[in-house]
């Protein structure tokens, strides 16, 4: 899969038709002396014919404009080294089939079966595979697995139209399929350049087969860029299917949402997450802890389950408010401790990233495509930013639960509890929109300390 940011989309849209045949030299005479006479020197061998792959030629030249007849038109007075235009019959010749997975690998099965805790969404997506509509909108809370579900759905769409369905499924599942393009938000909102890149990518022909899937993340933050996407989402080429992802349908994207088939995802319950982790081989006790602390997020639950220090970090958040006295110095000390804990929380993810990079290189060699490898590092950077933000969100949840318990028992006045909960909510909203973490935390901790004076 090609995961695309602002500049990557332009390259994705243009890559299909950009290859040019290598220029042939007129002076490549092997080992003959440079001044050999025409009588003594044998005539040079004609250069071998050069033909572009059929699918790239077809992508670069519209079918109705390619060549008017089944034979290439003769070129009058062609200079030596000119390459003839491939015939129409040659353009129709099928490209070499992509490598199939090794016979000893077990089949991955239907990718939709791996979507956890969303039976209604799975049923709707399964029913769409035979006759997919132009655009789908997945709506659900962060952590419910919308992005993973979109890639799984894309893998099944690509597999249904391929002679090598297992290959398509494996590449889509590993984010390495060249006909699966994911446009992740860069910054606080989708930019106009990113929206236009997605439009251009939709207009380009698929790289390998007859189907392409474009996934647009965080469309609810598209804002003023939503109209740029409207026409393409409403009437994409027959070979293209859009999958839009959003936490909610807001006013700015109502028109865009109306052009899509809506598929709702629910927040995952602790029971669903705990069962998922036990299926991964996690002990029941650790699975229950991670599911309770994950806030409904699949990825967060898996990271916490693999993190031996997670319980200690939660305890440090529970004791944090006792160190706050309303001064800037105490607030900055608490900020440093919170940010250090967020860095520590990223360690298990970094280890997983190392394993993913090794697997991606191995898969590229096995299947003959490295389409998603260039975007893997960008995805890893995004996940590292997210895990740090999630760690802070977990800390906020610990603080909020502690404040509510104190208010319920009378240990904290109701007015002070309301002020503290409001300050936590403001900080969480600021971090959600990529505010400076150090400033947001120091402001929060000053407010928490002063509310207790």
C-alpha cells in the first residue's frame, strides 16, 4: 500500500504513466576500433527492440487515443535508434502475472473476519464485495479500528478481482499493495494540496489489476477542503472505490457524507478487547488490565498488554496531583514526568516497528513489490506520535476517575471537581488538535494545583 501525505499523492497519481524507454546509442559498436573503415568493419548490430509494459502504456495513453489501428503506423524517415510505437495488439497483451504466495503458506482467509467487535459493519461490507459502490464512509470513535477495517475491506475488493487473491490479501493486510492508497491527515487538518492529490490519484489507472481503493483518513477534519473531494467521490472512475474515515459527521462534510454508503463502527467493549488479547496469547489478568486501560482502542490495548511498565505509569498518574501546589515549578516538574512516561510508553511500539520493517523487506522480496515500504517509516512516525498522545489521554482518564471518586466521597468539593474536570477536558481537546504538549500539560497542572488552594 502507498500511504500518502501532501507530496506523495502527486507521485502516486503520476507513477503509472511516467516510465520512458531507455535511449539507444548510435555509437555502441562493441570492441571495434573507433576509426575502423566501412570496408573492414562489420555492420553494427541493430539495437534490440524496446517495448514498454502493456499496463503502463495503457495507463499513459487513453484507449481511444492510443493507436487507431491494430498495427503500429510506419514512421517515415525514422532516424536510427527511434523506437516504434507498440501496436494496439501489443498493448492489449496481458502483463506477466504477479508472483503468487508460496504454496506452503496457509491461506489468510476472509480479511473481514479479522474485524473485531463490529458484526453489523462486517455484514454490510461482506454484502458489498460482489457489487461495490463508488464510496463508503466508515464512522466510529478513535481506536475502533476504522483504518484497519478499511484496509481489510480493500484487500477483499482487490482479491475478488484477481487471479491471485491470496497475494492481494497479504499485501493489503501488510500495507504494501500498490493499488491501495491511504491518505493520512498531516497536521491538524487535511490540506488543499492533499485533497487535490487524492483526486489526481483517483483519476489514474490501477497499477496492477482492474481495481483501486483510496482511503481518506480523518475526513471530519477536512474542513474547507471537502468540496475539492466531492466530485471525485461522487463519480469516481469505475476502477476506483473510495473509503472515507471519520469519527463523526460534522456540518462541513455533510454533503460529502451524503454521497457515501455509511458504515457505523461502535466503541469496543472491555470484553471484546480482553477476548482479542487472550486470542493473541496474553494472560487473562494482563488482558483484563490492558482492556480496562485502553479506552476502547485495539492498538492501545495491544501495546499496554506488551508493556511491563504500564501499571507503574498508571500509579504515577494517580499520585501526580499530590505534588501540585499551584506554582509553575511544581507544574513543570509534573510536565517533565508525564512527557518522560509518554516516551517510555513508546518503547514496545518501537520494538514492533523494527520487526515490521524486517517483515516488509522479506515480503517485498517474496512477492516482487515494495510499494508500501517507502511509506512505512512515515506510518511508524505517525504511530509513535499517536502512542505518546494516547499515553497522555490515559493519564487524563486516570486523573478524571480519581477526581470523580473524591467528589463522590466528599473528599473534594463539587465546584473544585467541576473545575478540574473542565481543565482536563480542555487539555485533551488541545492535544487532539496537535497543540504543543508541554504547554498544554503545564497549563493543566497549574490549574489543577490552584483549584486545591
